[in-house]
C-alpha cells in the first residue's frame, strides 16, 4: 500500500493497491498500455473495451480466481 491514498480510486485500482501490485508491473504483464491502465484505476465510470478487459482479467485470474469483471466494472 502506498503512503498516499487516492479517494477517487476505482474498484480495480483499490484491488491493485490491496494486492501490492503496481500499475506499471500490471501493465507489463497484461500488455495493456500504462495510459489505459491509469484510466481504469482512476476513473470510476471508465469501462474498457472487451479486448482490454480480457487481457486484464487473464492476469487478475492468475492472482485471484474468484474475481469476475463485474467485481471491478459496472457492466
């Protein structure tokens, strides 16, 4: 967890923080651009395209198999 806490962080951003995974590290593993990942982590209303969501969920499922896209995004 970082010394600062962003109150506007999305569900996905808070999950990354709780797991101790940095956005840069996740970006490299998932092959999602850092800019897109920043939007996903900081904009609560942002919903990624299905291709991006699939890349993200592939990595999320390696960490926690119980997570589903609806846990992070309002779809």
